[in-house]
C-alpha cells in the first residue's frame, strides 16, 4: 500500500484560513505602504499624517528655558489616522510575541484548549502592561507628577501635551483598538466575545475620555496604577499555569487590587471634586478645551465610580467562587454509620469495599460477594 503524503497546499488566497494564517504579513505590507510613502514627495504629505504626531505647537522660550523653545502638542481629528497606523504596528507586535514566544512555550507545556487560550491572553497582556507601566512611570518622573501632585488639576485645561504624553495616549488607543480584529485573528470563542468587548470598551471609553477632556495628567496616573495591578494578576496566572501550587501572587494581587480601587477613587475625587471645583475658570469653552463645568465633573466622577464598583463586584464574585471551590476540595468526606445486625450482609468486612469507610453504591456486587455465592 502506498504511503499517503501530507498535503502541503496552502489555503486559497484571501480565504478565511489564509487571512488567519498570514494576517501579520498582510498587515505588515499595509504598514509598509505608509512608510514607503514618506520617501516620495507626492505621497509624503499624506503618509506623514499616519506615521508622525500631528498638531505641533511651538511656544516661545521662558526664563527657565532660555535656550530652547518648548514644543508641545494638542489633539484633533487627524489623530485618528495616527491611531490607525500604530494599530497596525500593534497587530504585528502581537503576532511576533505569539509566534516566537507564546507558541513555543505552549508546545513544551502541552496545555489544554482552555489553558491554551488563557495562557495566550495573559502572555500578551502581561507584556503590554509591563511595557506601558514602565513607560508611564518614566513619564510621571520626568514630568514631575510624583513630586508635585497638584499638577493633576493645576493650570487646567491641559490641552497642550509633551511628545511623550501624546505618544503614550496614541499608543494606548492603538493597542486597545487592535484588540477588536484580534478577536477574529485569534479565533475567540463566541461565548467569550461579549466579555472581551466589555473589557475593551471600558479601556477605550476611559482613555479616550481622559484624552478628549484634557484630563491627561489624571488619566496617566490612573492608567499606570491600574496597569501595575493588572500586570501582577496576569504574571501570577502565567506562573500558576506552570505550577498549580503557586498561589502567593494571587494573594498579593488581591490586596493590591483593593488598594488600587481605593487609591483611584481618592485621586479622582481629589482632582475632579476638589481641585477642579475650586478653579477660577469654570466656563465651557471648546476653543481652549476647557470642560471644567459641573455637569462634566459629575459625569467623570460617576463613570469612574461606576467602573470601580463594577470591578469590585467582579472581584468579590471571583474570590467567593475560589473560596467555595477551595472549601469543597478540602472538605472531609461524610461517614455514614450503618447498623450492623446479626446475619446482615453489610458486615465489617463488607465495608472494606467502600471509600474512606463509606459503602459504595455497588458494594453488594463486589467480587467477594459473588465468590461467596458461587461457593
């Protein structure tokens, strides 16, 4: 009988399987079009909108900066083009991490399908949270946010941003927008899609809200705080998949999660409820980007408080479920005392067929009883 050769045919071009297998290469070609456009004078003006940050504002030098003029940025509609380009970059980086790191670990560990998807999710998010947390902390230190907390509300509106701050927000929006096509590329299960959509939508809503309402100082601090707690959770889950006895990371995460929610509420109320409420200019002005009015402040605080309450509710349910599973697993089996009468078939020897002293449902059909009947 002839040996059947494995089929090496690739799926049809532009078919469903072809796009899933080669989506990183396809996206790389699209991104390369914008980069090549920078090389030609005709297309450079269009390509530069996608690749570089827009709306540069040069301010005259001050006494503290006598040698150089300050170069700051504001936002407008063209930022959507920049977000689109860096969304393509995020898809490419996602595929590189998946292929060269996570897939190799999965082959060695031999995870089940459920653990495989959760491991990939935690692997991607832990890499992103670590990078964003380190980058955000560097910005906080360089911009003196930590040494002077009043900068969160002082001199509002913060409609002019440094290059680092604007690029950070553009990158955050690009990453969370890239999560939508990744639901298709990663073949996410239908039952998991609603949870992922809520998860992604909350990030985009709050990041875009802080960016558009010129609350970028407060948003940056809260993002770094939140990313650090989330990074600890996902890195703990990665260690848990490699060794299921590992539980210390989850205990530390549980404590920091609660503290993170409390600190988020404190900073939000301090900045929006007290700092901005006492500002002199409280008139709505779209030209200057001033949104410091009572209705906007109430909406901002309400959205933050509702989100934190929702996260705490999910956290409490998660901890209760773990506690119930742990208590059920460690609960000792209940021993039933059976009356022993003269001539009863359930004698002391007969109970040896049970588990932990309890008679099994098929104890009467044990091999020993059948042997006694045959004799």
